[in-house]
């Protein structure tokens, strides 16, 4: 990516995570990265942390960048797309992380032939442990997808999917950190109930979730097999698992992903209408 210039429209947490990741990975230098935002504080923080140039002029950023990352809130995406569309050139790649905005809606508002890649990262990218799915627009090339994958691989792991599956990704990994935080909190509460200090219980709960996920990713083993490795006949783990199954944990998590996916579909339809009417 030595010849690319990456511009971030929006200087919030996700942009900060991506900038940190691509700079730490050596993919680009600070001179190849710029960001725009309406907040002086956010821009100043990015400039101090990463040594990049910042601006409050979105059009200036679009004119400079070869890869433009739309990292603004969905509530303002229609205004930002309308503002920046005239500055798009034929060489500009648009990468959208605006939640719920379909590629087709983007393509209708940008100049004909604009290459668009849509991404669904999650907040774990802030810790460089994100899970991201990317999908190509109708004009995106394999090279464009490779660039986008390099970008998001710098903050975790990336999968390439058809856009039709991105709502499912939103329901699973996009919303998933909220589910896991609830699980960590509940495990810590259990630890407190049986006598552990709150801080100790929270550390042990969080490290256990982290370590278990790392074990599965590194071994590639099915979770059921790894679960059985911990579960001795008549032991403590099977007693706890019996309680979890009796409480419907498995079904509840499946239902949560399903409900979040359907909600993502509803929000996406509403966002597409707003963008088309803007």
C-alpha cells in the first residue's frame, strides 16, 4: 500500500483504531494517512497520537485520498455523501463502515462507476482484536478487496462475504461484544457470590473468556471438543454446564443473534430510504 493515501471521514473510535493498526503494522506511514472531523478535540488527539495531518474540510480530504473511509455515524451519512460526492475521482475507492447503509444506496449517490467496499467491523478493533466482514460493490475489483482486507486485518481478522450476509454479521460479531460483556459481567457476579473480591472476579472472568477464545482460534478445534477437555465425569464443569443448559443459555444466544440480525435488516432498509431521499 506504499502508493495509497488513506483518508478517514470521521475521527471517532473506529477511525482511531484503524489508523493505529495500519501504522503499527507498517502498511503505511503517517504521511499517507489523514482524517477529517467537525471536532477539534478529536482531530488534535489523532494528530498527537499518530503524527498524521488532519482537516475540517471534507472536500479537501476527498481530493487528496485514493482510499476514502466513511467512518461517520449513520445519522449524518446522507449529508456527508452528498457533500463529498462531487469531489470523487475515478481512482477513488470508497470504503464504508457506516452501519446499515447498503452498497446500492451508496453507489446511487456517488458518481457512476465509483468502487465501493462495505465493511462491518466491531468495537474489539479498538484493542486490535476486531472481527470484520467486507463485501464488494458492483464495481469493486479484486485489488480493491485486497486493499480493504489489508486495512481491516491490521485491527484483527477479516472475512470476505456477499453483502446479503452482512446483516447476519451485524447480529453475530457486530453486536457480539455486547453479549460477551454481559457474559463477563455475569461470570464476575457469580464469582462475587461465591466469595471472590469484585476486581479479582472480573479479571478472572475476562481473562477466561479471552483465553478460551484464543485457544479456539489457535487450535482450530471445535468448541465442543475443547469443552469436553475441561469436563471430567462427575466434576465441577459438567455441574455448571448442566445449569447453563437448564437455563437455556444456548437457545438465548441463538435467539439474540437472530433478533439482532432482523433488527439490522430493518435499520438497513430505513437507512437506504433516507439516503435515497436525501
